């Protein structure tokens, strides 16, 4: 069968989680919380199911959820999105990203991806007939090399995809990053797809600067978010897309034929849950404790690292220790040490090996301590 994605295998998250299960390793690979969500959220879903909220939701999402999301955005970022025409509820950020790419990328269009890039971006571009143009981030900081982005822009550039806070590095955008991007696209017919699924997981007093905060960026940007990350419910696959009306119109044309709509009782539950802003405002403190616990244990190992600025991932470098490939080391550590992680070469088009591993610290403290113990005794 002629493959539309000949270079794509099974995603690393499936591969590593499976290997972790088989090896009975502690799974710090695939990014999902190792603890349950708030029981109140489960009660809400159950309540709405019992109340009969079990049929198709409106294609764009239930009004209650769109409205509270619009209010939240206004109070957090002082930016308006019309809940009727500019907020769309989707089945996970993956749906938002795919639908946004499909909505604007025409065959032959170029899409700039900053790599390492989350693994769903390039296949989405390819399936739309677009050409992914890869621009490397500055390693080891993982900041954006704006000169290279500028050089990569051509007449054919239709989209720049960005991810802030960044998976896998945790890099958090500065005001200067926003201003520079705005300067580059100001007079051009370029859209931005901004993956902000870790907007509430951000450390050391940093403030998330959503791309919507810059007016030049807002008018051309699809903001893609996920409730899975924020409320410890990655298995629910529910997220949203915020975009100005003309962009949302095109976005919805695609979304309606990708999933049509998103699980109804989950939407009612989240609309109710979002009324208490502490549920997301407490998140930086909650995850910073975990990051600090994990980093303090890591400092007892021979790995080199800089504490993550955001997301629930911590990178470590072992370049000074071994020449083994990051992929082989991940497999070996999973099987022999009992700790699973992600080799970040998988986020590079050419599988460039910087000898860096990604660990997910969204786990119970006891699981993190056990993993650190294993890593320490394997040194
Ligand atoms: N973007 C990034 C950067 C992610 O890390 C993830 C998932 N972990 C997603 C998108 C997908 O989010 P969802 O599960 O809501 O589809
Ligand atoms: N985004 C998660 C990660 O980076 C994984 C999501 C998935 O498994 N598709 O680990």
C-alpha cells in the first residue's frame, strides 16, 4: 500500500510506555500524571451523565464551556474572544493542531517547525500536502534562533508552529520572543499555530505570555489548549481552539469532519469546574514542588541539567558520560535500571542525537523518589 506517511512509525509515547509496562519500569516517558484527578471532577461527570447529558454536544462545544473559557481568557490575559464565534471545543489539543493545520495549509505551502518539535506537527503538515521546514532551536537553552527563523521565511511560508511552554525542553517564551515573531510576520500572509497546552505549568514566578497577548499575533493565531494537562485528565482528550472569527470559521469547517463534537458530559463537568479559578492558578506551585523534588534528586546523579522553566518535563544531558545513542540508552535504562524516559532525538526530523533524555515528573512523590533511587544506584 503506498503510504502517505512513509517515514512515520508508531509514536515514541506508545513504544516507550509499552516497553515500560513490559519491563515493569517506572514510566517517566509518556507525559501523563501518575496520580488521579480531583474526585469532584469525577463526581461532576457522573452527575451530568445521570442528568442525561449523553447525546451529541453542539459541533462548536456547549455554550457554558465556551463562555467560561472566554471569561477565563479575559481575566487571565485581558484578551477578548467571542464565545459564540471564536472559541471551539475539540477532542484534545491534537485535534486542534490537526484541524488548524488542515484549515490553512494548501499543497506546496511551507510550514516552519522549530525543532525539537512535538511529534504530531510534521505528519499533520504532510497530510495536508504542506512542506515542513525545520529550524533548530538554540541548544542547550532551547531558545528560538530568530535569525534562522527569518532566513527560513519565503513567499511560500503559510504557517509558523510554536509551542510555549515547550515540550520537551520546558523553554518559556519571553516578551522579546513575542515581539520578534510579531515583527517577522507583521506584513506577511502567515498564520501562527500556537500550542499552549502547558500554559498553567510554569515555574519560578514566570508568567505565561500567550501569543494572544500581542495584537499583531492574535489576529493570525490559532491558540491550541488542552484540559487534559491542566486538570490531570489526559485520558479525556478534550481541549480547545481560540482564534479570530475568520480563522475560527475555517477551523470549524475541518473540525466538524474530524470528530464533529466532543464528549458532552465532560464538557458540562469542565464548565462547572472552571468556575473555581484556584483549580488552575494553584498548578504552578503544585508542579514546581515536583520539579524541585526531581531536580534535587537528579543533582545526586552524574547527569547535567538546568531546571525546567515550564511543562512537566525535565531534560538531562549525558554527553559527558557516554557516546551511546539516546534511543539505545532509553531502552537500556528502561530494561536494566527500571526507569523509562524519552530520547529527544525523536523530536528531530533527522533524529539528531544530542544525548539528551526527557523525564516526566508529573508523578507521585513516592514514584519520583523511587525512580531517583534507581537512577542513582545505576551511576
Ligand atoms: N501538544 C503538546 C506539546 C503536548 O505535549 C501534547 C500532549 N502531551 C499535546 C499537544 C496533545 O494534547 P492532547 O492530549 O490534549 O491532545
Ligand atoms: N504529549 C505527551 C508527551 O509529550 C504524550 C501524548 C501522547 O502520548 N500522544 O509525552
